């Protein structure tokens, strides 16, 4: 979703003739995309399965440790 927003910002900047801004947004887009793909590569299993998140999920009482029940709804 962020990549789409950045692409839109780049287009708008170009339409308005703000080429420096467009280049700045393009660099941010490229850096973000590169980082995201690197994270996906690192988290993918040897069989190509990509998990639902880039980190381990903690669930149950351990996830709520230190928080009152009403804070973890």
C-alpha cells in the first residue's frame, strides 16, 4: 500500500513540474521496496512459502504479559 502511495506522489510531483520532489520520492520508493523484498527473501522458507508476517507471532498469555486484560482486546 505504501508503494502505491509513493508512486502516486511521484506522478503528482511530475505533473506539477516538481522534478526534485519526484526524484526524492522515487529514491524513497526504491529504498523501501528493496528493503521489503530483502525481508521477504530472508523470511521465506526453502520451499518458497512466505509466512504471514516478517517476525514470530506471540499469542496467548505470553503476549498479554504486563498488560491488563482490557488493554489487549
